[in-house]
C-alpha cells in the first residue's frame, strides 16, 4: 500500500482512506514513514496469514534521495519472491515546494525473482494509455526498464482519478523481469476509498509455495452456550455406575464436556472482521462510492463532485458506525466484572494491535535464517539450553563431590551465628545503614539439581524427603509448540518448575547458605524472600557501612559464582538510610 494516510482534497476538504476497515485493523509487517513535508504518506506491506516471509532491510535509494519511500519483503518457499513497494511523492518546482527530485531507478534491485510496484508519479505510454507524452520521471523509469530488460506489467488501464480535473491516469507501475512476467498477471482491483485503485498481481508458482498449517482454536465468542449447558447437564444427570472409581468419574465428566464442546463451540484459526466493517449502512455507502467512481466522466464535472460527496459520506458513515459499535462493545463486554488482563486483551484485539514478530515472519538467529515453524520452535527451545543440560564446571563439581562425603555446617567463628560481641559493636543510635537489594538472573531456572541435593543433605533433611525431591526434579522434559510445529524434547538438568508451590520453598533452602555467608559480614543482616535477596549493612559512619556493603556484595558474587548463578547487575540497587540527609554513598 502507498499513500495510506489522510490528505487534503480540493478546497482543503479532507479525504479519508478507510484502509483499516479493509484489513480488519491488522498491523503491516513492513512500513516506512516519509518526511512530514511529503504529500500523501508512507508505504506499507501486509502479508496474508499462512505465508512465510522476512523483511528486507537493504536501502534501495540513491544516497541523495531523501523523498522516496521504499520497503520490501521476501516471500519464502521453494521459489523465493522479493516484493518492493515504492512511493515517490509528486515534486513540483514551485515556491512552496523546495524539494529536489533525486529519484534514481538504478538503485532498485533487478533480480529475476523481484517485483517492484508502487506509486512513482511518473507517466509513460508503456503503462499509461491516456498518456500522449512521457514526463521526466516516466522516461527515467522506462530507460531503466529497457536497460535491465524488464517489463511493465500494467495493461494500460487507469489507476488514479484526479480530484482537481477528474481525469483518469496511471501513475502506479508494477514491473519485473521477463522470466517472471510470463507467470504474472496484472489487473485493477475494486475501489477502497482512495483516489488510487489497487493493483492486483497474480504470480503462478510451480511448485506451489509451502503453506503453514495453523492450529485451529476454539471460537468461544461464537458458541451456543445454552445448548452447551443443556447437553452437559443431560450427560451428567445420567445414572452413575456403582463402585465407580475417581478416574472413571473424571473420564466421564471430561467426555461430557468435550462432546458438548465439539457440537456447540466452533473452531477456526482466522479472526473475524471487525463488527463495524459488516454494518449494512457502511456496506451500502461503500457500494455507492464505488458506483460513483465508475460513473466519472472527464467531460462531466458534476460526476466528479458526486464521487467526492460519496467518499465523504462513506467516511462519515464509517466513523459513526465505529463509534456506535464501540459503545455497544463497551456496554456488553467491558461493563461487566472482569480482570484487568482480560480487559487489556479485549481492547488490544479491538484495536488490532499485533506482536512485534508476525506469525509467518522468518527469524534470524546467529546468522541463520529460520523459515519453517519447526526451526523456530527448535530455536525457542534452544534459548533454555543452559538450563536443559548439565552445566560443566570442573572446580564446582569436584567441590560438590567432596561436600557429599564431608557434610559440615559453616558457622560464624566470631559469634557462633548469634550476632553478639564484635558482630554488633554499635548501638542503634550510632549506626548508619546501607541497604543492598540483589536480584539473580533467571534465579529459578539456574538452580543446579545436584547442588540442591547436597544442600538438603547438609541441612539434615531426612533421606526420604531429599530423595523424593530429587526424583521430583530429575528427568523433567519440555518441548516448544509454535504454530503447528513441535520441537524435540530437552531434559532439564537444572531449574525449579515455575508455578509449583514447592519451588519457592526449595529456593529458600537452596539460598540458605547465602544468608549464612552474609551474616558473617560484621554488622550485616540478610533478608530473603523467594528469589529476592537484601543485605542491611550498618556502621558508626557512612564509610564503614559502605565498606561492609561492598564486602557483602563481594560475598554474594562469590557465592553466586560457586553455585552457577548470575547476579543481574542492572537490577541491583543500593539505598543509604541515615538521619543525616547530606550523607551520600560515594564510589571508592
């Protein structure tokens, strides 16, 4: 799409391009925004769901060209095709337009499997039958086509209707190599509300491009819940077999729910059109606008006025239909008890907000281009490689084996962990505090199972309990499902299960020696909550408190390295607590 934003029509009247209704509010996969001074606006590319693609990041502009807007995508498959969308704004040498036309077609790619199309604002008899004499841009583009042995795909039909004169011209061009032109057909599409008509290109590919199978989802908004409830109640009210086990009752309940779901809840992978796009009044206004465009005659100025009036009415109807349906949507959906997450999800769906990564977009990981869903799933799974295999550290592993044989409980030699005497040498009135808040990177995912087993044995946990915990954590396997593809299995040799009620307790037991090591630092008190760790360091002045805080930080870093964990430095914070506001924690 080119020139997709609003711009002013004749006499300053605003002319709307309701592209958002046509595309159901989806975000484009590729877009370039032009300069504010450029007339019209921007280029964008949408890719149909099910096609695998990647965006082209190369610059196809001359170094001095600061007005042309270009974006492109590559459609992957057994036959790759590059699609380049170009918008060259009209540049007129007037006092109000001081831009310079530096558009150079020679900077565009000219591969055999490349299609270049867009609004060049250039006219030439090769693609515009209404043009008697080519302009400068048209000659420049035609000479480049001859030099590269390319062909324009246009049949000569007009693609643009002028607001000023009502004349029909063809400033939009689609071109490709001779090889690709034999398999490509060109036609003009229906009126979408712009002064330009869309160009429709059909490329016949042999063999057919690979299509992605998408997993069908339950369409709960289309379900017949009354019939669903009746079927479930009918199935569950039947006589229950005597002496039925809990598993048999569970299976009976599940079968009743799934049977009713298959009958009364449809499935589908494509989203529905936005409700205002199906409004009968809006559909009639769009039909009238298209008919008014077909009736335009160059010798009949009134036909042009009727067309512009029909465009304005269609834009007004679209605006009112959108507002009316949004009010209904708020009353029926949002004005009900619901969680904040559900409301946010509904609003994003209404606005058509999409993720940064589109479903069919190819991914580049480590210099490799991942195209198929299975390759993407394997890449997602590989991001957890450091917790899905046994991390090798010879020094730590040897110490772990020694500690399995010689279990001992470390104690503070100064105060026997009672924090008396030299460990508390100042009164509360004399103390100044520095609070350090630490955070571990992916704390739960990096807990080594063998070290945790040693930790439980050191703490005197009964053998049956730490053996049960060992069996609970070992041989945990995971796969990644992306679209319809599933990655291979990975065995997790480290990490605590997310969401398990046992994980926080195991992590506290795992981090218990850290608290003991921090307590050995004079004047330091350790606080642990889940995977968050804090150390409160006290001193008779701020410098002493700072030195003890640095000693506590060094102790924590050493413990983390010895236990295969990483401290998130960006999330670690220091806070000075004192009755004197002039005190600051200065760097050494």
